[in-house]
C-alpha cells in the first residue's frame, strides 16, 4: 500500500514539474507575442534614424549591403571615420525603391 502511495506521489510531482515548465514556456511565448504586437503598433516615420542593427532587424539587410548602398549613393550620417553609420528611414526606402532591380 505504501509503495502505491509513493508511486502516486512521484507521478504527481512529475506532472507538477511538467506543468510548471509548460507554464514558463507559455509565459515566454506570451511576452514574445506582446513584443511583436508593440513593435507592430509603433509608427514608423520617414524621419526615424536607423543604425545598422535596426536596418538588419527591420529590412534584413547586412552591413555589407548597406556599405554597398552607401557607395551607390545612399545618404547617410557618420560620427567619425570609424563611427557608426546612421540612415533615415525615408532615405533608405527611397533608395530601395529607386534601385529595386539593381540588387
């Protein structure tokens, strides 16, 4: 009788641990979905200043692609010779539209 009680306690403990793990995964997924919704709701203005990381996340372009676009005439701002590159969203989208078939 005691062995059956121990087995049932182990099963209950295992199920509780599984439920706790599932709850953590669901919370993480919920937070991820919330971040996606907040990101989608934020307005994207043509005057937004983008750095290379933001361009990679929003448009999927690598830094090499942006450097190639700069060489082709994309307007950009730079702090120093080794500084970060900043591009306004409007300039980037206009450049992409003008050079759509030039990739």
